C-alpha cells in the first residue's frame, strides 16, 4: 500500500534525549512529532539533580543563558562512610561554573519551550503501544488512539524501552543489568542550607556529595548515595544493583532510610520536610551489552540505548548529545531519501567519534570489576580508612611507629593475602582500562 506520512520524523519520549533529537530535526527544516506518555513534561522522569554546561550550550546555544538553574555546583565531595563517621575528599573552585542544580521538571519545561518555538510538535499523554512495520521497515507508531506515520522513528523512551524489545534490538535486561535509584526532595529554608554546606547567599555556589560505602554491612549490598543542594531544597538519594535487592529481599527505601540516619548525613537534613519521593531504573549494561542502535527506519538513543556512565554519574549529557546525533542522522537520511539500516548506521559512526562511545568503551569492564569486589569497596576499605585517620588524629601517648606497623600488619591478619591480591589486581585493571581507553 502507499504510505501517507503524517510527518517526517516521530520521536518517542520527551526527556532530554528526545527533545534534543526533535530540536535538531526542526532546526533542519523538517517536520517532527514528539510523543510522550506523561500527562505533562517531566512528570515521569528522574535524575540526581545536576546538569552540565558543555552539552547544554552545544544544543541550546544562546538560549543557555536563560537556563532556570537554582545553584551553580562548584563543591564536589566523595565521602567514604563507615559505621560511626566518614572520610571525605572535597574539590572546590569558586570560579567553576560547569555544573548546575536544576529540578528535572524545570529543565525539561525550559527545553520543550525552546523546541516548540523552533517548530517541534509536542503530544503529551500519548502512549505508543506498537511500532508499525511494512516490508521490513518501521514506518510509524500506533498509540492508544491513532496511528502516526513517518519514514523515521527515534526511540528515546528510556531504560525499559518496550519498543526496542519489540524489534529485538536489545537483549532482555537481567536484574544485575540495572540500578534501582530512589531519592527524596527535602525542604529546608535557604539560609539553613547555606549555613550547613558553607554556601554563599547569592546562589553562585552549591554542593554535591557522593557517598560510597555500606555502613553496618547491610547484607553486603553494592550501593552509592548522592546529595545535591538547591535554593531551598536538598535532593538525597541512593542507588543499588537490582540483583542485590532481589537476592537480599531489600526495598530500596530501606537503604535510603539507612543513609538518612547516618551520622554524617542526618545533621545536613535535620528538621527538613520531605516534599517528594521518586524511584527510577538506570541501565548499567554499558558498552558490552549495547543494543543494535539502528534498524530500517529506526534509531535508538539515550537511556534506551544504555548510554549511562554510572561511575561518574553521567547520563543527561549522554542523552542530550546522543539525541542530537540521532536527529542529525535522521536529517541526512531524509535529504538522501534513504532510511535503510545500512544508511542509518552513520549514527553509530558519529557516536564512535564522540565522547559517548569512547567513554563507554573505556569503562566497559569497570563496573563488573568493582561489583565483584563490593565487599572490599563497600565495607572493608572504608573501615580501614577510619582506622588510619584515627591514628593520624590521635594523641594517645603510644608510639606512632608501632601503631602504623600494627595497622599495616592488620591487612594480613583480617584479609588473607589472596583477597588482597584480588583487590589490588582489580584496582590495577581499572586503572589500565582508564589509561588505555579510547
């Protein structure tokens, strides 16, 4: 049958990736429809709380100056938790303005308004149920109410992309392939936040904290926490491997409550009021389980393609740039009137040249290596850090040389040499991966 297309491109999913793709297409003079199942922009999406300048400025250019951020994040801390305290490393630079604390709803509302001005047609509250195929090509989508036809469909529908699975473009995720993250938005007045985090009153600086460690050894779960400061709220969250949660019959909220009550964190959120609770799955498949990124008439981008670097908590910038590259590929395909998988594979070549696949390749084995040594990372070494600084800071009338000698000998007493070698080898392999990455 002859196909009567409604538009040039259909983008499924109105997160940063989908909006970026749609904007690129509209700027290229083509018609694009942006479909999203949420009733209003941003209501189905979640992230930690930070957005980074480089990707945003590349896509939104002069409009970047109107970004409705709440604080500039220029204090970054990595905190290793133990049962009673912590050891922290903090990097501060008051002149650094690369990261911004902005609520996800405000970010996507701002992005969407710019995209609509450029000609993007946005259709919220629209659930895409199936892809329409003919002669081996995707030619549109079927929603609950109607059918949309276009020669190219871009899938930016998130971590659990049912449409990508419908085409068998990716394997079914196993519990160990995803992280379940939960966070709370906690209300505190502006002055209290600034006092507790030593921030300026003019919002030119903010703080983020990454928490590593599993105090009290909650069934040896591999977990990481995060905190971001906003104008008059704090976002506190935790992420854990879904396989660990299932195996140990734990609810992610149990870990979040445990984090909130830790001696290092409770004073920061004391007397705060929880305004919102949210949870979200995050892909952790990386380069080794990357799906087939294109097929006849279809391109996959963002979380749907597993573009996340969980070591550095990077995801939104991957979404923005992969969305732009997907949009660029779609424009070229429209101009050439070629929607075959072979032609659309130019998208993969663009990704290969970008930081996205270079980084994903570099970190392709690191998560598995860290996970295999989670007992060491989450419990043993945070505990040994505590013992080390107890010696450094004590004045207990005991010989420092004997204390340090006993400290280093304790590694052999409570960890057999085989385990220490495994820890060292795993760390060395991680360093090699990073050093010899693409």
